[in-house]
């Protein structure tokens, strides 16, 4: 890999992580379509570190308030949950919602890296998840604010995030879709999905920390360039999607998923036939 490819993959990660189109899927499809060697899951996780930085930079006030309020409520009320304020409850709900993806990541990380990084599977999952996303966005009531999220919501949305370990599903797409199906308003569904993604990114980085620490020389420089690129582009993508869903549906992203799936399958069939 050279620095140009690192920049391209950083842009792909920054855009596709937060728009509901699957960053892991695109990080498989882009090298496959251009005939590049697959950069490997460790490099992908390093790029996720850049988007983690984007999340922390964008939502640092939310996390600061949640932790400050949570510590104050624990000191004042202990385990009396009914006395906790909304921000404290949200912090614990995010922790609960992070468990399914953490368990799935620990159990399935090696299997996923070995068995599901195929373009044809990514294409199928892009189309299938796009259909589910369209149904949730079109049919769900979308009336509930984020303050109404409860334990069941957090668990179910967390399970959706765990399914996003399959490339092509999309972490943001899965969590937003499940949140919409639970009746959350679009903007609140997206915001909760972004907050829930933060612990998931931290866990993924810890899981691959040994591989990332082993990078040196040109590989380390390429990783640094991809990291910075994904952070900058990711910050812009977060801002864009939060503004988009205030007045628009997710249809454009569903159509994009269908288009990429068709192009990927057609390209694969052409190469096999050729």
C-alpha cells in the first residue's frame, strides 16, 4: 500500500462509517474493485480509530455531561435508579447496549476475518440490510425522543450493532434501523447510534492493539495518514447525517446500497466470465 491508497481508504472509512452504507463493506469492495491487495482487518480497525476520534470530538460535551452527572448521581443516590437523572440513565443504557457487540467481537473476530471478507457477501448484505432499513424508515412511527430509551431498547439496538460485524450490514445502518423500528425519531435514532458506537470502537481498537502496535516504518506512516484522513472526513460525515435526517428520509442511502450491490455482483460475474 502507498500513501495515496491510505488516503482513499481513510476517506472511504470516514464517509461510510457514519452514513448507513457500511464502512467495513466498502473497505473490502474498494480494494477488490481496483485490484488492490486486501489491507487486512488490523488496518481497517486502525482507520476506525480515526472515526473514534471524530466521534469523541463531535460528542465530547455529551460524554462529559453523562460522566459528570453519573458520578454525582452515584454519590448522591447510589443504586437508586429511579432517582438518577436522564444523562446518568443514558450512560448506563449505552454501557448495556455495548455488551452484545463486545461479546460477539470477542467470540467471532478471528472467524469473521477468515470467512466473511468476500465482495459477493458484502453485496448481498448491502441489499438485504437496505431493504430492512427502508421498511423501518417507512413504516415505523418515529415519535419517541432519546430520553424515552429503556433497557429493552438498549439491548435490542445493541444486538443490531453486533450483527454489523458482518461486512455490508453497517454499524450505523443496523443501529439506526433497529432504533427506528423501536419508534425513535430519526435524529434521535442517529444520535443514539453514534453514541453507542463509541464504546464499540474502543473495544475493537483494544482487540487489535497488539497488531497495531507492531506496525512500523512505511506501514506505520500509512496507518497514520489513513487515521487522520478518516478522522477529518468522519467528523464532517457525522455533521452531515445529523442535519440530513432532520428533514429527509434514508431512501437515498438505501438506493445507494442497491446500486453498489448490483455493480459489485455484475463486476464479479464479468470477471468470472472473462
